[in-house]
């Protein structure tokens, strides 16, 4: 605006001077008899015209160009280009203006950088927080789903974004929770069991109404925390307490009952006394065995549990175990056999723990194998690991029960287990010891034909797996 006004003023002044100069040239000689005065006037007007033109050029250079530059920069700033700058040549009025514009541009650039950094941090946090997040606006349209939500529910963003929540969310419980928040405008927290593909998982779902300034309703935010493992741990703890109570109750009840019977007078009968005392001793041994196994399992499961790693020949350990259990096998006419291509199979492991593993496995094989059966231990090795299997011709295990045999107190044949003095913790201890060695254990079985437990251990132990 200022630039156009200056141009108009200078144009008018120059036009007036040109008219005056033309007038003097055309009629001035007649009006001024004295030619010297006429020439002085004509020269003066010409000089003034030249000065005004020079002044106009100077003013244009000094004011018009900085104004153009300032205008260009402000236009760039309005477009979002906060790196635009204008030059400052002199600290006059225009220089101060351009300097202020540059300061504004720098401040805007810094503000945008800070905002972008905060947005990036927020995006990274939302995407990688480990929980599923879904954001619904005030009209019920889904505006955002994060990586956690996509992975949990196996959905694609294009199928969810800008769609009404009740059209795309399959689970009725989740839709009901969203509706409750819309109606009550209150925070809601619920535990849900949701079917996902072929499994069902537990979730702690937090729903929060988003209310802006002046109580303006913005929408709903849902956060899904997968608590399936916590629920499983809770159920395992409950089962553990129930099983321990049950297992302790039986021998304690027996000891208490026979003790009371003896005190009531049965001690005077020498035959009954001896029989009852033997039963009390047997139940006491079983109770002691159960407590020892519980303490052993607790010790193995501790985070600070350490293995005493050494190098040894696994064949020596297996022969020691066979010798230790030979009488138990002979009592049932069971044949014990070790098959290995060589007698020197060196392994890095905790020798006492590995021996404990095979005492449990071979002992179980003998317990669950009928008379005149066979228990065979096969040993194979390569450059990296040793594979040892314990195979029997016993009663076998149902296929549906195999995944549970390593659980605490789980017994395939409870009556048989109690008769053999089993505590139901042996295989759980075996599994923990093998996993502590970064090894693997698996089982296969067929009812009536026997079972086979196979352990793979690294020849060289690595503490970090």
C-alpha cells in the first residue's frame, strides 16, 4: 500500500514538472522577454525534475525493496516455511521491521521443532507402550489405533479408521463399555475374557472420556492391557495352594488317625502297634519327601538360583543312576539298559542337578512299568548338543494329558503315584533344571505301549542362553 502511494505521489510531481517544463519551452520565450530569466527557469525546472527522479529512485531503493522483501518473507511464513529470512542492511525503521520479522520467523521455527519433537515422542510412546489403544471421537468415529491394538486384534488401520466403532468392533463387551462411557461420561475399568482367533485372552480395559476446555466433549479413549499371563499365574497359585493342602492333608490325617488309635488302646496289641507304627513311618517319609520336593522346587525357581557348572562324562552319571535304582528295578524284574556309541560323552553342566534329573526320569519309568518290562536309556551326541532319552514299556500317557505332565502335582494315575510314594513334583523339578541349563525336554507316549522322555543339553553351557 505504501509503495503504491509513493509511486503515485512521485508520478504526480514528475508529471507537474514535465508540464511546467514543456510550457516554458513552448510559450516561455514569449512570456519572458528576458531570455536569461527564461533559461534560468527552464534549467531550474529541469534540474528539479532530475533531482526528484533521483530522489524517487533512492526512496524506492531504500523503502520499496525492503518492503518487497518483508512481504515475500511474511508470505512464506504464512505458507509454513519458517526458514524464510529477510536481509537487514541498516538498523533504520525498515531494518528494525525486517529484524523483527526474522526474530518472529526464528521463534516460529523453534516452536514448530519443539512441537514436532513432542509429537514424535508421543507417537513413539503410543505406538510402543505395549498396550492396545483406540481413540473414538465425539460422533463415534475411530480416529486412531496403535500398533499394540493392531497386533492384539489382528486388524488393519484402513478397516478401522474413520469408521463407526459399533460397525467394526466385534466384541459385544467392548461396545457396551464404550456406550457406558458415552452415557455416563465417567472412567470405566473392566476385566474381559475376549476370544481371539483360536484362543481366549484376559484383558484389563480402561475407558476414559476425553473432555476439553469449557466441558466440550471430545470422545473416548480405550486402553487394553493383556493380563492373560497374570491370570494364569493367579490360577496356578490357587491350584498350587489347593494341591499342597490336599497332598499334606492325606499323610497328616493318616498319622493323626493311627496315633489316636494307638493312644486309645491299640498300643497294647503288639501286632497292631507294629503295623500302625510302620504306616505312620511310611506316611512321615512321604510327608518329608513332599516337603523336600517343595523346598527344592522353590529353590530352583528363585531368580538367584545358580548352577555349579563343571565338565564331566554323562555316561558315568547314567551308570551311577542305574546302579542306584537297580534294586528297585530288580524288585519288578525290569531290565535297565544304556545304549551309546561311545563311553566318553563330555558335557558342561551342574553334575548334581543332572543326576537328579535322571534319577527322577528313570525312577518314574520303573514305577510306571509293569513287571518284566524294559527301561532303555539312549545317548546321542554331535558337535553342539547331547540328546538323552529314557524309554519304557510302561502304562503310557493319554495324548491329551501330555501337555500337563510337567505341572506341579499333576498325576496321570493318582492312585498309582501315591502307592509309589510320588509327590507329583518330580517332572516339574526336572523341567526347571533342564530349562535352567538352556536345554529342552519333550515327551511322547502311547497308552499301553510306554513313554519316552527326551532331553537335549548343549555340550557347552552358555549362561545367557
